[in-house]
C-alpha cells in the first residue's frame, strides 16, 4: 500500500466526523420542519454522505462481505449509496434555488426526473451485479480489477457516469449561484466551499474513469483509482460539509455575539438602577445568554417604570435642546437627555419633578424602549456632564408638592437675559467638544462624584 493509500485509510474518519457534525447541527431544524423540501434534501444528502464514508472503509467492506456470505456484495451497496448521494445533491440544489415560496411546475418536474432516473440507476446496479461473475474479493481495487468483466464493467461505468453527471450539474449550478447578487457573506462563503467540494468530486471521477479506461485499453493506471481518487474524495467531503456548516454556525455565532454585546451594553444602566432598588439580579450559573439578557432588560424596565414618575421633564427637555446645540444628532441627544434626567432623579431620591401623589405622570414608553441607547451614554460620563452643564441645574422643588407649570418663577426664568447663560454654555460646548474628541480616541473618563 502506498503512502496516499495509507493516509486515506488512517484519516477516512475525518470527513465522516465532519459530516456527522454537520448533520447534528442541522438535525433539530430538519425534525422540526420536516415538511420543508429543502431541509429534507439537506438531511438526506448529509446522511447519505456519512453512509458512503462509513461503507467504503476496508474494514466495513470486509465485514459486509463476510456477514452476507457474498463476495464483493459491498460493491453495489457502495455504488448505490454514491448514486443516491449524487441525486440528493441535485434535489438539494433544485429546492435551494427555488426557495420555500417558489414551488413551480418546472421544479416539481425536475425533482420527479431526478428521483426516477437515479432510482432506475440503482436498480440497474443491482441487476448488473447479479449477472456478473465476481468470485474474488477485492477490497481496494475492485473497479480496475473487474474493469474487463462482463456486466461488472457496465456497472462500474454506470455508477461513475451517474456520479459525474450529477456533480457536474450541481457544481455548475452552485458556481452560478455564487456569482448572483444579494447573497449574504456567510451564504456566499458556504456556497464557495460547496462549489470547490463538488469540483473535487469531478477530479475523483476523472481519476476513476482514467484508471478504468486504461484497464480497458490494456494499460495499468490503477494508482489513480486506489491512491489518488480516495484522498480527493475525502477532501471533497470535508469541503462540502464545511459548506453546509458555515452558514448555520456563522449565523449562530453572530446571534450569540449580538446577545452578549447587548447584555454588556446594559451594564451601566443596570448598575445605576441597582442604587435605587437596593439589590441586583441573582446570577444563575446555567442560564443561557438569551435568558440573562431578558432578565436584565426586565429588571431595568421594572425599576425604571416607577422612577419615570419622578423624572424632571423640563430638565430633560432642556438637556435635549442643549445636546442639539452641542451638535449631537437628534437620536443621541434624546438618549443624553434621558440619561441626564435619570441621573438627576436617582441623585434626588425620586423627588425631582413629581410627588408620589401626582395625578399625571409622563409617558415612559419611549424611555423604556431606549434603555440600550441610554446605557451607552452612561458609559461616557464626561459627555453626560457636559450636557447637564449646558442644560443648567434642575429647579429646586418643595417636598410633597409639584411646581405649577405656569408659575411666576418659570416666567422670570424664561425672561432672564441670555448673556447670563453665555459663559456657562460656552464652557459646556468646550467640555462637550473635548469629550467627543476623547471618545473618538477611545478614552473613557470616570464619573465625577
């Protein structure tokens, strides 16, 4: 046995393991949505690919022949699995390109044609094997050893032809799809791996055809069949499995990263509101990241909802206008204004603007929807402080009573000269500009107490 043959025998389990991993990743979706033709095609292809690589190992071939008592009975079995794998690849591409919403008559005809033709090929393989005389067991070189044997010759050429046609069509369709517009990066990358894998299958068929044709012509190129074709098939299977795994695993990792970032993003607001509630959330060691995010969001909203009754809406409005004057975008200005109002309410112990017996409270719906943006701004206390300075201090309130909206003091404040606020606004503008520069450079200052 040559080096390549020993390498194939030793590492044939690698593509099998990767194919099994791809099948395990897809299995929950396949079982949950069994009526989806696309998922059925994916499951069938991966299952058949696993069966092929388990069946072609020398140990499995020897065991099959010994258990059945028929020399070389594993040949039509492996050929049948390989033919079914070829047809399932075509069915997958037909279902994949059409999509769940496109079940046209042409797609249905194509599926029926593929199933009929490849089923007929499998039946023909078993009929030809029954007619052939193959008494000598060949584990690794059956294709070339029996290349001149009647009926077995036709069986070998038939399975190679069926496999070549299927992988050529599949490879052509996949590469056409890779060049299409509107594909996501993960899907395009997965299709690229599939295209390379099916292209290597053509190399496998070329090596096999060359070796068999050489035998028919009286030459000996058996090494192409026994030493070159098997490792190429292993590499092709690995690339095809990666092509199926990559979009699924990539989406899973992307979603998991997004959840963790969202959970970490809420940390500043969560820590601030813990000073109001007095206790935080218990840490469940086995909780999923999704559950931790939901628990943190729920905790923040549960604490923020009663606190919203005490927000100084006038301070919040002034902070919003101040943020706009400091050239912040409107969306960020709203988040900064909310952060200023929340910090003021927390510092004042919930007595900023409304008493506990107030009959009307501000609508907290918008605030509860912007907890992520508000928490992001709390990571930059220098920016929040700059907006607070530009907005001016919160108005003093008497305990237990809310200030009338149209009070004389409010009128006097509105009529105050603009020149009195000019130095403070200029200082706030300089502070905000410095804060934006520091933020752009990645410098985050600690909160001033």
